[in-house]
C-alpha cells in the first residue's frame, strides 16, 4: 500500500476535507520539511504530492478507496446523471470544433468579423455547459460522506473524472475561440 496522504497531512481519512485546513497544515509542515529548513527534498516532494492528491476530489476519492482496499481500476459505467449529458457535451464540442475550423480557414478580417456572432453564441454554449457540469460535480460531491458505500464512492470518482475531462475540453474550445 502507498503512503497515507491523510496521515501525512495530519487530516482524518475522509471523503470530504476542509480545504482551508489542508492548506494550513501544508504550510506548517512545509516549513519543517523544506530542504532549506533541514528537511529532505524527498520529504518535501511527498508532502506536496499528498497535498495535491487531497486537494482534488477525484484523486482524493481514488486515494481513499485505495487505502480502504477497494480497487476498481476506474472500470465501470458512468452514473445516470453524467451519462445523460454525454450527448449534449459531444454536440457542444462538435459545434465548437466546426466553428474553430471555419475561423482558422477565414483569410480576411471581414470573414472573421462575420463569424463573431456565432463565436459569441458558441462561447456562451460552452460556458453554459461548463456551468451545468460544475453543478453536477457539486451535487455528486454533496451526496458523499464517510458512510457512503465504497462502490458508490468509486462510481462518484469515475463520474467526477469524466466531468473534469469534459470541463477541460470545453474550456480549451472556449479559449481557441477567443479572438
């Protein structure tokens, strides 16, 4: 088994954490473990990795599952709420990709200017979809606590990983449309 990042950070192993407490513990421990203050580079790296693992819900849930001996290796289907958005996300991304292609092929400023209304509409659609996915993420995290069965935590972890991936794709398309 790998190191217990919760223990390393002085926090209880839990589905949810207080992010302010995580950062405060990190600052206090980093002062002691930093190589400039007598700690080792390895200790400091482990501390920073532990903070990064616990900071993000997907990696925190995977770590917690690993500590509890649950190994699903990310296999399984998506939850209903996430899978219901698959087609809408795909359609939004395809629409953005088509517009990006048109924008890249536009030779003159006039051609680019004529696309501006569609660019704004598509950016709004991308932003709205990101908001919807963020709401699903918030809702999924709110349903979890330390009494949640491990298979449900694993399902939430898979769902959150997909949401994160989709949000990154939507954000990348939004940025590419920034003219």
